């Protein structure tokens, strides 16, 4: 991505006619290799700031570990081990909520844990001992208690539901004992548990630890240590733990956590002891080696690009031998539209073509089953939405642009043809009208990506001729023509038929969708034209194939830039609209009202960048570069190393929502790559 920045420097040099030092001289080292994933005690001891900063680690099989940088859980979705349990439902479940540490010297106890209780009460206030939190490779807390310096490093084992935590006594001047008190939830992430009589107080003794299963249907959680220890059974409840993020969101926020007892062991200066929490027992003498192996598999988050790359690939999961992309953490599942939008940026951009094909294979299989048999996939949700086939074709197009149309035609040409014929033959909910455009009757459903609902009715109602549906439809037709042209002689008749359909579309789309002031209607029905200024019109001017001339594209782009562009993405609605709700906070209804009526979406910068460069060409490079790199400062906010789900539409454009949204990371990566390749091609022509 630094090719783009070098290009900007050369352009400046040409303009001012003076010497410009190399890129590494004008861009500070801390911009390219920043230590922005380290936090010192000044921030960590300030709970007003540190409680808002979270970290997330996934195992690429659906399990994850997440909490705040202080270790205080602020969401019901937080937990050291959160895993899917297919035998129960389609959701994740919090097994191990937290693990409270206590350092003991000379009989004095220093508690390192922290929980929030009623009235802004925090206990035991272990955050005051934290000296540093480092998240560049793995999540590491450094504590100092008098002369004791203790590090706590945690990670989730890849493709296995297991969290492992390594404690290292860096320094100590006296005999030191470490006590670990697990706090268990055993619940669905969307629920909360309360003290009850149904909990199973019994436990199973295993090597260097115990196994505990609180309720029927759940797997046993095996908690073990690499070192021999003493287990003290002392069943109790931690009553009234509060999750402030849930309180703000209008959900239940108080929980009681079960504490079966505690582990206790001596630890010497320089010694490391590893804790394991998993649903199968493990050999304790292999825990240290396991931690070392897993750590070597991690990529260092030492740059903006690496943060985005790790975040994007963390959403890729393997399930039943197939690869998918989870729409985001902590509450999203695999969704068809998100998977097809995210797959190019999450795979091709970072040079992982084999992973692209695996993910496309799972998506195409599910889509074919629906197109042929109307079978809804159990893993990929919302496969039945009418625009999903068009997004799948768009994902194929991104492969064709990188690998070549000949390879794309050989591997995916038949699938693209199936999609086009599926729609033309009238088997889809998309009706191809006489004018060449596609029309869909939403029937009171939220069928587009703007899918927020209230009482099962769409908040952002869109039906009829929907602008991005039609832009994607035309793009799909033109792509199939290009794929056919790989063997033009063989496909001559098919090319001719599609050319006629494309020409009919071109003659009607601009006439139907262009407003008197030059931007595009959002959707059109038989008796209504929605003139709301929304970002969906970007797809009509930013996709590779568009019927609009450059001046026409500029008119649309100018409107979007003026009304919707912010430092943190593209607004979902212009501030001049009566429905505009810029702040994504409050209860469920308030957040739903703002979700697509003012909140900013980072993923839309991908199509915006393409549209902008198609209009302004080389002169737009610096502008787009600044817009994309503006997200670098987000790497140390909200959830470390990721881009927030949405941002407020008004200053200071604060991030909200899910910790990680796959389409955000993927489309920023794709835009950075598109920009870099655009600059490289431009320089080559020069």
C-alpha cells in the first residue's frame, strides 16, 4: 500500500520542483510500524477511558475470547472462552467468563481482577496494578504489585475451543503464591445467568485440574495448569456483576457468576505457568509447548495493513469441512451477502487465492441449492435474498480482474451463466421487466443490506426498482459477456442476446433513475420515486460496468461527497432528510432508527474509492489515500486492531456496534489494494 504514498511524494516533487526525500523519510516510522497497540498505566488506570477499549481473539472455528484491556467484562458477550455449541443452538455460549488472579506474599493478598457492580462500584480494582497492556502479537497484561512483576499472556488455540493463559513471574523478592479463581457462566451469549439451584456443584478431578459442567446439554469445561497445584473447592456466587455496554443498549445487564473454587500454587522468579480452559482434557506437561507453537502462528500487528489483514482473516471459519466468513463478532452469524462482499478483500487482496476458492465453493453450493431447490442453507443465512446471486457474481468479477478472464471463465463462467439465466427465466424474485431493468416486490420485508426492522417491518423501506440491485444486474450481464468473449466464436449467439439486453437497460436506466439535479433515486415503484440521498447510488457509478458518462458520474459523486462523505465512512442518509438520525446509541429502537438513516458505514468506501478514481483519475489519489488511512487511528479504539461496525453521522464520528464487521475490514483492504494497483498502472503508463 505504500506504493500509493510514494506516488504522492513524486507528484509533489514534480509540482514544486524540489527534492523530496524517500517515502521512509517523510513518513515517520511510527506511522508504518507503530506501537499503537500498547497502552500504559495512565490510560489503563482511567476506567472512563479503558473500559471502552476491548480486544477480540478468534480461533477460526467460531470460538473467541474477548474482554476489555483491563480484564473487566463490559458486555454479556465478553468471556475468556466463548464457543459455539451446535447441539444446543446456532449461537455462541460463554463458558469461562473470567479468571481472577490474586498475588500472595507474606500472607498479604493483592487481587488483580476487576468487575463492575451497582452504583459504579468496581471490585477488586485490580486495574490499579496494571502497568501495560500490549496487543501487538498476543494479549499481554503486565502487573506490578510492590516488588512483584507478573505478566499474563492469553490466546485462543486455533481450530480448537481452548483458551490458554501463560503467567510469568518476571520479578519478585519474596516467596510468591498465585491464586486463580474461575468464574463460570455456561449460558447463551444473548442471555444472562442468575444464582439458581439447578447448577451442578460436582466436579471431575483431572491431572493438575478439574472438569466442571454446570447444566445438562453443555460440555464439560476442563481447567488445568501446567504445574501441580492445590484445588480448593469452595462453591459460591459472584452476585450482581454488571455489563455497562448492555445497559446503554437497553438490554438486561446484571448477572451472577458461579465460582466453583480456586487453584493455588507457588511460582518462582522467572518461572512460567500455563492455564488451559477447554472442553477436552489435555496433558499438562504439553501446555508450555502448545503455547509456544500457537504464539509462533500469530502475525504481529505492527502496521495498519497487518491489523486489517488479521481482523479480516479472523472472521474466516471452518465448519464441517467447509470455509465461511462470519459477518462479524460478537453476535453475527454467517450471512450470504456479507460473505460474498467480504471474500475478495479477505483473501485475494492478501494473496490467499486458495482460501478464496474454498469460501466461494461453500457460498456457491448454498446458492445453487436455493436456486435449484429453494433449500435454505443451515449455515449461510439469508441466502434467499434477491440480490445475493448478483453479489456472488460481483465476487467472481473481483477474481477475474486479478487472475484474468480466461481463468475466471474456466472456473466460474458456468456459475455466472446459471445466475443470469436463473433471473432471466423468471425463477428469481427479481423480475426482468421489458425495459431491461429488474424489479422486486419487497412485500413489507427488509430485503436489501439496509435491513433494520421494527416490529418485523423494515425501517428503511425499499422496493420496486432498487438502484444497487439494478447496478449489480447490469454489471453481471456485462461480466458474463466478457467471460463469453474468452471464446467469442463459440458464444456468439449468447453474446448477441446479452448485448441486446444490456442496450435496452442502458436506454432506460439513466432516464428512469436520474433526478432533475443529477443524482439518482434510491428506489422507484409504479407510483413513487424515492429521492432520499443515500449511498446506494454509488454502485451505479462505481462498479466496473456503468452506463453513465464521466460528467454524469461526477454529478452523482459530487452529491454523495457533499452530503454523505465523513472522515469515518459514508453516511446512510443525508443530514437534510427528516429521517436523519446521526447518533447510533440508546435503546434498541433508537439504534435501529439510526442504523441506516444516518450512521456511517466504512465498507462503502470501497465502491466510493472506485467511483472517485473513475472520475478524478490521478488527481484523486491523494484524496482517497487520506480517506482510507484515516482509519489507522481506529486501530487503538473500540476493539483493538479492527474497524467498528458503524460510526455516528455527526462529529466526533464515534464508533459503535459490533467489535468486528467482516465487510468493513475487507472493503478497506480491497480499496487500499485497488488504489495501489491503480497507482502502479498509472506509473507504468508514464
